[in-house]
C-alpha cells in the first residue's frame, strides 16, 4: 500500500510540472519553485522507505538482509546530508535546496519555505542555529567562516552576522552561538578571543578606530560597558577588552591614541580637563589615589593626570602674566613684551617652545591644542611682527622700539639660531658699531628715555640670565598692580621692593645641589634603599623604645617626641638668627623665588615675626597656622597652643629643592632690654624645630653682631647639635676686604663661648642673593664660600638617613635615661618606706630634695650616665606631681620569662641594632649606585658601538 501511495504522489507531481507553462500563462497554480519542495520530499521518502534495484524498480516493504545493513546506513547518511538529492553533500553543495539559486543569494537556503532570517535551522540539518557549528551548512565552521549566515555578505560588512533577522547593534548574540554577548569570550564568532581580537564586534573596523567597540549600537562615549563584557566601565579592570589591565594599558579606552596624547582618557566623551573621573574607575578625581589609572599612586606619579605633561609642566594660571587678559586672548602670554609668535618661550616656563610639550601653558598638550599654530611660515611672522605691541606696565614706551634696542641679549641669541632675518626686515636695523667691552658690560636700561646699549655677550648662559632678569620684573609688576585691589592677610609676608638691573646667575645652585634631571636615577636608587632603612628604624622603635616610653610616660616629661612624622618626613633645613640678617632673602634665593609676587618679604626693617615654612606644592599657595598644624609633618606643633598657630605661615610652591627638603625660618631675634612675654612657649617651639633639623644655619649681618639674652637662650638649645650647626656671615660684600677678617673674628668670639663645643663653629662668609657684589668686594672669596655652603647643604640632604638613625638613637638614650632615673627614685622610695609610714610624704620628700638622697650622683656612678644628659630636678618634680612616684614599676618588675626585660632590649638597640643600620644603609646604597653606574656604562658602550656615534667627554659633577 505504501508503494502505491508513493507512485500516486509522484504522478501528480509530474503532471503539475508538465503543465507549468499553462499555469503560468493563466496566472494560476503553483510555480516550479513552489512545487520543487514536494518533489524532493517524495524522492526522499522513496529513498528512506525502500531501495532501488538495478532495473530501477523500487523494492519496499520487504525484509532486509543483514549483509545489506551497511549499504542502508550509507544511503541514510546521504539522505540526511543531501536535501535536494543531487548526490552532492549539503556541506559541499552551492545550492542546498536545488532551487537553482545559489545559497549565498537564496533567502531560504534549505528550501523549507521559512526565510533564513526567521529560520531556526538555516541549513536544514536538524541542528538549531544556536547549537550549530556551521550555521549556513557550507562545511566551514563558524569560527573560520567569513560569511557565517551564508548570505553572500562578508561578516565584517554584514549588518546581521548570524542571519537571525536582528541587526548586530540590537542583537544580544551577534554570532548566533547561543551565548549572550556579555558572556561570550568571542563576540563576533571569528575564533579569536575578544582580548586578542583587533575587531571585537566583527564589523570590519579595528577597535581603535571603531566608534562602537562591542557593536551594541551605543557609541563608546555613551556606553557604560565599552567592551561588552558585562562589567560596567567603572568596575572593569580591562576597560577596552584588549587583555591588558587598565594600569598596564598604554591606551586605556582602546581608541588608538596613547594615554598621554588622549584628550579623553577613559573614552566617556568628556575631555580630561572637564572629567571628574579621568580614568573611569568610578572614583572621583579628588578621592582617587591614582587619578590617571596608570598604577602609580598620585604622590609618586610624575604625571598625575596622565596628559603627557609632567607635574612641573602643568599650567599655573589661565592668565600667566596677570595682566587681566586670558592667555587665549593675550598676544603676549608671559608678559615679557615679546609677541607670542616671536617668543622662543611663549608661556615663560623656562622651556623653549621646541622642547615644550605645552608651549602656551594652557594644560593641553600641543598635539591636541588647536588654540595656537605650531608652524608659522615666514611671511606670517613678518605680517604679525608689524602689529603694535603694548609696552609693559613698568616701562612707558612712546612708540614701538626694535628688539635690538629693547632686548640686546635676545637679539644676539636670535642671530645664533638664524631666526633674526624676519625680524630685521620688519623693524629698523641695529647699528652694530656700538659695542661695549666684555670686562665692564653696561646694565640694560629700563626706562624708554635712556639710550639702548648693546652689551657683548660671551656665552649663551649669560644670554639666558639677562633674559630672566628682564622678564621677571615686568611680570612681577603686573601681578603687583592687580593685587593692590585685593589685599590678603598674608600679604604682609610677601616681597615688595625694587628689582636690580643686573643679577648674578643661579645656575651653579642646580648643579651643586644636584637638582638636574641627570641625577634622578641615582636619587631613585638611594630613595628605595632609604625606604627600607626607615622601616627598620620604625620596627626598632616599636619593639625596643616604645614599650618603656609608654610604661614610664616619657611624653609627660619632654616635648621631644619621636613617631612616624619624625621617621618618614623629608629633611628639614633650619635658618635662625637676629632680625634683618638676610634669612628671607636666602630662602628666596635658594628656591628661585626672588622678585615674584610670592617672594618672602625682605628689607632692612624687621619682618613680621612668623615661623616661615616652605614646602613643595603643585600650585603656589600661602597657608595659615591651622592648615600647617593639620599637615602630617608639622602636626606636633598643635601642642604649643593657638598662640603659636597664629604665628605660623607656610608657602607651598613648585621648586626642585623643595621636592627634596622642607625649609623653616625662625623669626628674627630682637634683643631688647625688657623681656616681653609671648602668648606661646617660643623657646619650646624653637626646640621642636631644632630637634628635627638635619642642618641648622645661624645667619648674621656684619652690622649686627651683638649677642643678648634671647640669642643666648637659642644657642643653649643647640647643645648636642653643634656638629649640625653652621654660621653664615651674610651680606659680606658690604664690608671692606681689610675689615672682613676682623668682623669674622668678632662674631666667633661672641658665639663660641655660648656653644658647648671646644671647636669654633664652621662659618661661611658670603652674600646669598642675586644682587651683584659691591665694588671692591672679594668676589672670588665670596663665590667660593657660597659654593662651599651649597655643597654642605647637599651633604645634609645625602646624609638624611644617617641623621634619622642618629635622631632615633638620641631619643632611645633619653628614654633609657628617664626609665633608669624613675627606677632610681623608686628604689630610694622603697628603701625609706616603712610599714606604717605615709608613702606620699616619703615620696614628696625624695622628689623635693633628691640631693639629700644622692639620686643623681648614684645614678651617674652605677650606670655611667652623664649628669649633663639628665633633666634638672625641677623637671622631675613637675613630672611626679602629674604622675605619682609609687604608681610606677621597678625596671626588674617589668621583666617576664618569655619576653625578657624591656630595658635589655633597649640597651641592645642603642648599642648594636641602630649603629648596624648605618652600615647596612651604606652597603645597600653602594650596591644600588654600582648597579646604576653599570647600567649607564652598558648604555654608553651600546651607543659607542652604534654607527655614527660621536664620542664626547663625560660631564664632571661636583
């Protein structure tokens, strides 16, 4: 019966095919393409229900022999993989359904009447698309297939890669593998994991140029999940999905721009300077310990915001010259009376435009800055140079003058670099016949009425010095004019006065203090070793010193404390001495802060009695006492009360020297007949700074050598610190050479008896500011003494670890002496205490009359502790009134079986552990520096072996 049914269906089909033309002409009946599926179905049923004999007859409903089972299986397999029955397996057939339309042009590949975009099984192999390794049935696995859905459109140009009728940007499963995009390791199904894939979404556009990396239809700048991995950007450790962690990725948002050149670091559509979360980690910048997400903490990062500009190159102001005209609209940004187009240092930061990453100082790197033209042709320079340039506020100029007349040094420098041709064509020629001898160069005129003189410049270094001397006064005067309207309370600290016409060079300061970039590698090597030693100091303090300090309440006895701020703070340079000795001038000179709006106030009259503290900061800022007391380093000053806080003033500024040290100036001492009481303990506050200073400078004026009670009290506080104390006889150029030796002798004669040292203190006789030496002054002697002073200052910086070890050991000795002194008092108390006696009366008698009980003499004899290292009896009288004597334990009672005796640990730390740290630091530093030198030699040899290398002599450093 089954065979007759099959023949009946086949006959009907043939009749329909033979009459196809008639149906077509009559516009009725099925077309060939509509009938073909039924034909194929019938053929398939014939093949599956029976076998064809050699004569072509179909044998059905007959039992099959066992020996024919293998043949039947082969035929079944062919039936499953060959839909149209043309003998070509589907995975090799260009027309699976045999409708004459190639698969890549066929809207219904498997001929099941369901369009491909709605078909759950496109190739008709019985496997759903989301489980099919070959969706289009072309024999090529999806991950290797350039056209997954077989629609003839390559994947990278296909709006619907998996052919499910859903556009890629709206498709939760782009490659149709049944795995949602946010969980799929290979979103586009090309066999390349997302983290290694240059085109994550398979749209043919590389990730770095793709506005929509994950192909979800949301532009990158608006996409909360940039790489489509299911993690929000702020929680994603690999923002762009390139397999590199954010802190190691040189292109955080995967837009093809390196982070340092990317205006939008995290790709959120907000420019970095407007973005409250630059690295897109979900933490706002002001709360983020790593603002730019480079894995380096802000306090250790030389480029905090990751814009390619080092912290020292960041803009200080949107109006650099303070003339009230924003930089973007100012023809002369830095106020040096040179138009921007002709200024070799447009923003006045000391870096020439050709080397400056941000030539206009607006905080936007040149590569992204469209606000100025980097390359200006010669004709444009000529055209712009004809514009009138307003004179600087300090100088009243009636008509424009040539650069040769106003800035002779600049004209000479421009000739050396061959850029003067354009300027000479646009402006009057300079008479080169007027020359001045090199030995006595004339100072450059400031007023326009004076004749311009063109000094002969020996070297480019002198040219730069003259330019600085010309630029800074004008900028200062402009800022001073603007600040007249708004006077702040701290303005009384700042400088007011005239600017010298000729100023001495400061270049030797950077050289001798090793502030140049070439010393950075050595600094970093020693800093790493120093960090290890400082942690060892803290460990010894915690284990050996602090137990006895706490047990015997040493902090109630002395203001000399020791904790983390004392261990980990930067070296402290202390300046002190009589009023008007030049301390503020020296601070301005060392930090390159002379003649600026933020210079410390100087002059012959006494300056306001403030403790001036100079420290490093990104921006120049004046701090009051409350802000300073909140600072980690100076928090210990709070114990001296509000009176001291009101006399503290801090100045933060960008200075290479202040990156290495903090500088403190103690108020000048006024010797008056009647001592006036202060609202805070002045001497105790001075002692606080003295205890923490790495080097101390007493500054004297040759005209003020008197020593009174105030000075005596200060010098007495330097007891034990004589080896760190230096004397500076400042303003020595004001003394005649024949009288200078007499002045030095008088100063040493006055000071030496007051210092507890058999040797006279080390003295430097010099003049520390940029004013030129007065006529007749011993210039060579003063310059040599200044260089010796700078070397001594550098030595103090280099020996900061030795000073920390020495300070820790001094503190440990004080704690030990105190513990043994209390123990001596206790032993005396228990020796005289009776069973029914009044213990308070006995304790008070011992405390009030220690000499009757020979406490100090006995302690010095039994323990070899010097009497001069012990506090006075009055100090202990106050201490025991606060802490009753009989409440303390004897030293022997503090010992335990397992932990031992605290006093023994302290003795070992003083005698062995702390001295050994100095040797350890020396060895580790030498090893680190040897590694740096070996690396430098290897680089030098590599450069020497490279072709075209020109050998140069190594630079000598002091």
